[in-house]
C-alpha cells in the first residue's frame, strides 16, 4: 500500500482567526482576486452557512486592511501582461475573467491600459519577444496567424503584420479563406 493509496484524513475546519492567517499567507505567496481567495478558503471551512460567514468576515477584514483589492489586482495583471508578455487586449480580458474579476472592472481597466497602445506595434513586439520567424509557406503563415490571434490580437492587426511579411495579396486571401474553413 503506497502513500497515494491511503485515504486522506479530513481536515479540521479552521477557526476565523486561523482562516485569516491562512488567507494572508496565501496572499503573501501570490496576489489573488476575491473570487480566487473565496474558492480557496471554502476548502478550509465547514460547509454551510457557518463556513460562508467565516469567509465573508475574513474577506471583509482583508479588504479593510487593503490586502485584497480586485481593482489593483486587475491593473497590475493588465500592466504585466501588456508590458512583459506583450499580449493583446482580448487575451488579457480572458485572463481577468477567468480569475473572477467583475466584467465592468475588466472593461474599465482594459480601456485605461490599452487606450494609447498601438496594437500593431504590440503585435510586432510579441513576435520579437517570441522570436517568431517570417513564414516561408502558407502553412507557417496560418500558424503565425493563429498564434497571434491566440495572443489576443484582432484579425485586422494580424493581417497588417502578415502583409508586411507576405507582400502577395493572393496568398493572404488564401490564408484567410483557409483559416475560415478550419474554424467552421
């Protein structure tokens, strides 16, 4: 019988003070949204109303101490993804939504962060950062196009970037048609 075969001993539910300590330790390791932290805390309290009350109290105390703030999390997350990873607006938006940030907060944060950003220059910076090479054939061009779209850039921007690499308009139109066929 190996270690993984033994049934796990159920954890004792934490008290409110212990839950607060657990939450601050978790936030000390990595910034989190309110939704992420609540999900994590639910695994450490008893099920039902009593557990939810502990979570609400801990989250309120963390907000009061300014340890937990979705607006600053969203701003920092957006800035890092834009400046370091060179990701497009849609990709950052998806990441924030997955983390449980409120849609209105996501919209306002992205509006502020991307208002003066030239998406074409950002896409070129992404290409440089990822050391992507100029596509040699239609297959590689389609791969590049899918990769840029997955990085959050809009199709018009992707086509502008590809046009600078592939001056032949007929080849680009074939790529567009081929990509439309693949997505259907």
